[in-house]
C-alpha cells in the first residue's frame, strides 16, 4: 500500500499539476504569455536560491553544495553549446529551430521532479500522513512553477501541444524518483542534496544566460518596469511557497 500511495502522490505532483498549469496558461494567462517570461525568471531564481540551494547546503555543507552548483553550471554551459551547435545545423537545414532554453528547462525540471519524487517517497516511508502532506506541498509548488516553465517552452518555439506533453513527460520523472526512493534511498541520503544543487544550477543558468538577455531587448521604460514587477512577483511567489512548505 505504501508504494501505491507513493505512485498516486508522485503522479499528482509531477503530472496532474502540469496539466493544471497548462490549462491555466492557455486560458487565464494566454494573453500574458510573452510577459510571463519575466515571471519565470523570478520564479526560477527564487526556487534556486530560496529552496534548492539551501536544501543542498543543509545536506552537503556550503562549500560542497556550492562547488556542485558551480560544476552544474559549467556542465549546462557545455550542454547549451552542444545544443546551440545542433540548433545552428537544424536552422541551416530547415530554416527554423527551437531555442535551447526549452530543452534546458526540461532537463532542469526533470531533475527537480525526480528529487520531488524521492522526497515524497522518503516522507511516506516515515508516515503515511506526512507523505500526503509533502505531496500537497509539491503540488502547490509545482503549479505556479510549471506555468513559468510552460511559458519558457512557448517562448522557445514549442507549440502549445508540444509544450504541454513535454512538460508532462518531464513530470513523470517524479514517479520514477518515487519508485527509486521507495526501493533504494533513505531520508538524508547525500545524493538527494547533490541533485538539488545541480537542479538549482540549471535554473540559475536558464534564467541568467537564456531568459534575461531576451528581456533586455525590450528597452522601453514601460516594458522594463513591467519586467521588474513580474520578476519580483516570481521571486515573491517562490518565497511564499518556501514559507508555507
């Protein structure tokens, strides 16, 4: 029964939250899609600095956690270089291609969702009620975060259908993490903290290297003010989620 509960909770936190975020993005927020890239920047940075990295520091210590984060950022730099090379070749052959930020957000989301699954499993292995409490916290965290990820995928050239299904596939990593956590990992395993640090590195890199330069192309004063407000809203959203987690 514990494994069944873990599967149900990780599916709700990793996959159903994606469809909820997609429905929200395509209805209430559809006309705001370009502006919400700014919101995604704030949410990604807020999650990385207020949630993922503090958890990694707690598990590994500051020096090792930050070194892992630095290594992750260098790895993502290399990965993006390879992706840009592939992007240039695809553009030469077909005349268009997706921006690498979309692929990067899927990689970061998959790592994050995998860790969420492991943490949900660890909570269920402690107490059933604690597992459901953690799962509800993940759902509350994931819906606003996935709205931002959905907007990044749309901005990167993915169709609405592709963005939804790729995000859902990324959410399945939570189920895989839950199963692995049930079979192999115990609460406090250092590997969880290391994956958190790498996931934080991916979110920081995406926000700083891929999304913020695009925002600087809109240099009208009104656009800059709106970007600043939406970035602040994203950071505030991440902070509120951390306070209530």
